C-alpha cells in the first residue's frame, strides 16, 4: 500500500524519546531510530545500518552521533558516516537517511517525504497536548489494522450511538443528527451538534448533571490522520453560544501507519473543568481506553471481513466526511506519484 509521504506524521510522544539512549519505531513500513542530541534536539535516522543492515538502535550514542553495535560504523545526527573502523576512507555511499523531524506540544513529528517540502507551517496545531491548563494522560497504542479504517472511524461519529452505546454515546440521537462538513486545504472540519440527550455513561464521572444535555463535537481532521477536537456538553435549551454551565473537552489524536496492516494511535483527551480533582485526567483516560477498545474490536472484525474480498460498499449520508477525506487522500497520492 502507498502512503502519502509529504506530510508530518506523529512519530512519538516527546517523553518516549529518551534524553539519553535510542528509541526504535517502525513508521510507514520503515524502521526509524529516534534519539536526542545533547542539546535535546530530536533526531530521526533510518534504523537499518547501511553497512550490513543491523538496527542502529542496538548500538549506542556517542555525543550527538550514533555508533552501530555490529561493526562500529559511526554516524552523525544528519546521517553522515564519521568513521569506519579499520580504514581511513569512508565510502561515499556510507550514510544513513535522516528524516526532517520537529517537536511541537509534546509530539515528535516526522516528515517521510521530500525533505525540501518539509514546511513546519504544515504541522497541525496540537496545542492541547502541551497546555498545563488542560491536564491529561498522554497515551499511544498500536492496532493491527489499516490506518485508513481508523480514519474512517474518526470521521463518522454516528458510531458513538452504537459502537459506544454504553461508554461515549448513550443516545441514538448522535447517529440521527447530521454533521456539517467543511473542506479545508489539507483536511475537513466536522461539526456535529445534538440537543436534549441524556448524558453519555462516561459523563457520570463529571459530577451531578442537570438531566438532559446538549452536546457538540467540532473537529478538524487533517492529513495524514490527525484529529483536533473541541467537544463538550451543557444544560439543554440555551443558545449554542451560551456557554453557561458548559463542560468543555479538548482531544488530540493522531494515526500513523506502522505498516499496511497496523497503525500507531497517539491520543489524549483533557477537560477544561474539575482542576481541583486530580483523579479526573486518569478517569477520562480510562473511559477513552475502554471506548477505544470497542473501536479496535469493531475495526479488526471489519478488516477481517474486508480481507475476504472487495465488495461494493453502499454509501449513506453519514459517510460524507470520510468520503471527502478518502478523496483528499487519493489526490495527495496522485500528486506525489506525479503525471503518468
Ligand atoms: S551492520 Fe552496522 S556496522 Fe556493520
Ligand atoms: Fe470510536
């Protein structure tokens, strides 16, 4: 399968890349070594040594460089070979691929495509991952599914009513409502508002709620699979702009293919209330984990069915956002493939 390459992908949470030491992760089917220079700058090199293919992550850091643990070739942070033990000259081809990498709000972003196009302005704004006013538990899981199926899942919240009936959903009104979709240059914005519904089962943890609530989910979903969501609930009946008694949540989620059949899923959700309740971020995280397990189980089962063979899929209104995103993906892949 091909993936869009000229995009920033989340490679890791900042805390996963140690200050000292080497960290390995497969991204878009390629083994990647992540580490930090003495100044703390994140570095991403191909994790397959250009000499005989050993993983550099089994070697060691030497200053800002890394030495392969097999026969000792040493590479600078930009991939240049600095030393070949036992010889003076360094073969011209001896170099490791270095990926453009940068860190924003506790996510390490990696650009697997043309380095000349790696524009930092294209990094989606995951500010909530780094804002102390929005405490949360950062997490990631790797799921054995095609990343596009997880994108589909996040682009259609009608599934909250059914897949998450007993966790995040709690009402079929979510599936009954129609989302508004807006095309963005590198994604879509989805707005879904639902009035006068019972709070979701997981909302009970938020304290005494006044009976039925109005809920909203507003998110940008950006290439290559980054969700930035502003959601919440408030007492039913007031205008949408009236935020009296509103409980607001922010969530950042990013999908990075590990391979054609597996996906790294980085996520957090934070509450803009309950700052006097230190257990709240953990409770929200636990609720999210429970719901994500419902997604994973459904998507794995769906993928097993899809592997039986391609069938035409029946389009329904709820598919609008995911269909737009799939088209955007196709266009990106076509543009990267070039003419012909
Ligand atoms: S495989 Fe890395 S030095 Fe030989
Ligand atoms: Fe879900």
